[in-house]
C-alpha cells in the first residue's frame, strides 16, 4: 500500500489510513483527505507519495 507524507506531523501515512470525504460538484467530484493523526486536510496526495 502506498504511503503519503503528512507535512504537518511528518508521519508516513498509509493510503488506507487516510480519512476521505468526497463531495459532488457541477464539474464532477472533489475528494479531500485527512491525516488520522493530526487531522490536517490534504488536497493533492499524489504529490506526497513516499
């Protein structure tokens, strides 16, 4: 499972550990991810892969 670096707490978080919230918009879907440790929102997780 890929890991993502949380820039706030510095932990490597597994993709399966992230809390995801998907909302619908007129142009499609918007998914936001949240670190389960420090509760920081992450928008672009693809750029944070470890």
